[in-house]
């Protein structure tokens, strides 16, 4: 009985990043979080990149696609726009995971800028070609910049959380 309770607690703790990603997609976090008009960042990219890179069993590609579709519905974007950019970010993370022997925060951070740039370009391209939504280039630049700058802080938070999960599983 005690083993089943520990397994249930472990599984519940492993679901927290996925539930957090779904909550952020539903709550329009990146569209509501504006300070000083330029400070915004894409927390979905950070969560998807980190967890696909470090532990892809927590957030799978199907859930990444589903979160992108939820985000598109909530933001009234054409269906698939966010999903394609999220899947590209997860593609870069999967490639980096398979290509590197020893992953460090610096290598993750360097490759994350590539994922941000191309992920935002995909979103920008799809929105300009298929919608009449006006996009401010400076806001996309600041969003990408602050997403890149804040990645190490979230990397540290997620590493501490990942260690806390693994410590609790061996109690």
C-alpha cells in the first residue's frame, strides 16, 4: 500500500510541469504580463525546451501540440500557429539532447536562442501570410530577448524542482 502511495505522489509531482504549461496556455500569461510596455517573455518556450531537453517523458510531443492548439484558441490565432512553433522548439531540444554528450546550462542556453529565433519566425511568418494581424517588430524582439535572458533563471528553478522530485522518489 505504501509503495502505491509513493508511486502516486511521484506521478503527481511529475505532472506539475505539464499542468503548469497547460495553465499558462489557458491563462494568456505571455499576453497579460507586460511591464514597462516592453518586458514580456514566452514562458511556454522555456518550459517546453527545458523539459523536452532534460526529461521528455514528462512533457510529450502530443501534449506540446495540444498546448499550442489551446493557446491558439485562447488568443484567437489561426489553429496550428502556436502548435507549429512549439513543436519546432521541441524539435530543437530533442536534437540537442541526442547530439550532445554532456549537456550544460551554457550549451542549452546557446541552442535555446536558435529555437527562439526560428520559433518566433515561424509564428511571424504564419501570422503575416494568413491573417491581417499587425505585428510590432520591436515587441517580438523584446519578447525574444527577455525569453533568452530569463532562461538561466528558469533553468535553475527547474533543476531544483527536478532534484526535489528525484529525492522524494527514493525516500
